[in-house]
């Protein structure tokens, strides 16, 4: 008997962001793995961010972290910022029936795709569930922009779909710890309208992806954004796409000395959030 099992393609929020901003960029990055390595300074920032995530996880698990803090003043300052501004995040109220899990992983199948989320911290009681996300690599972005980012949309949607919580009882907070030790947060409350909009958008985007993947197997490339799009100004595939001059450069008639767009999209940021 023939197997009818379908192979699921795993997708993260970063991949959805890229797919939505430019399908051709998604093709080059994920199907063809053409992306350039990121610059060492950015790599260092990412490594520091990863260490902070690990530290928060170890702390949540009750493992000692003092040795790591003593060895790194930046981590120490971030942890102090948290302890001062949001002590409830580090130290849950005792004797409460709160579920807490760090680096909490969930998946949801939609069409032939397995949508994957990892919550830095999920805390929940019998009333509500809160997703927390640590950001160490940037200043807080515009709230509207962050709301539209697939991380916000997907993370709350997946929780609503995979738990008993109604959308109104789900929230997500981004915590921005910055190099000067300041802590800022942006919180989103969820609701049924946003939930339904995300379901619709996801279905449309994944439907398009299925069509583009089918075309790609027949030798057809994924669509590009229209000529003159801002996205091309900062894209590492500009030469490949023959979009060497960005809109603003075309307007002013200026270009980099070599005639090549030297601004690289930092692919590594895709894994976190494009801000
Ligand atoms: S250069 Fe423009 S069209 Fe080409 S992949 Fe980048 S954003 Fe898309």
C-alpha cells in the first residue's frame, strides 16, 4: 500500500516575516542558503544575547548563575535591570498556582506546515497565560510595527490554538534590556478579532507558499518585490536581483564607490525579530 503521509515543512516567525516582506529573499535564504555570513560585531551581539537567554533559563530552573554574572558586567547589568524594574519576572510570588516554563517550545500544524514557536518564558495560572520575550539587541521599535511582526502574531496565535485559554486571556510582553542597563517593555493583549485575522493571514500566506514551492519545483522563481522597493536597498541579494541602486540612491543619483550595494541584510536577525 502506498504511503499518503505528507512531509511537513517547519516554519518559524522569522521565516514568515521574510516570506511576507519578499518571497524571493525567502527563496535565496532558505531554499538555496545563499546568505552571507554576518559581520563579527553583529555575531558578538548575538552571542551575548544568547548567553543572556541561557542565563535566564538557568535561573528559572534554579541553577546557580553567580559565576557567570561575575565574569560578565553586561549580563550583570541586564540582570540587575530586571531585578529592579520587574522583580515579579525573576521571582514569582510564592504559594501561587502559577505554571512557569522557560524556553517553552510549541508547534502547530497549519496546512502542510509545522509552525514552531519558542517562548522565552511562559507563565500561566487558571485565568490567564502570559508570554515573555527577552530582547537584547535593539532599542524598542514602534509598537504598531512590533504588533505586525509575525513573532507577535504567531506566538499568541499558537498559544490560543494549542491551549484552553481564550484569546482575551493571552498576552505577550517584550522586554528590551539595553546596553545602558535600562529595561523597557511593550505589552500586547490578545483578542478574538486579532486571532481571526491571524488565522486568515496565515492561511493566505501559507497557501501562496505552497503555490510558489510548486512553481519552484518546475523551475519558476519566487516573486520579487516591485522595482524601487525600499526592501531592496538593504538586501544582500540586490546584485543577484539586478536591484543594485536603491530607491533613494536612484533619486539622488548616488551609489557606493564600487557600484554595488554594500548594505547586507543580517540574516541572523531573522531568528529573533526584524525591527
Ligand atoms: S533585492 Fe529586492 S527583490 Fe531581490 S531578494 Fe532582495 S528584496 Fe527581494
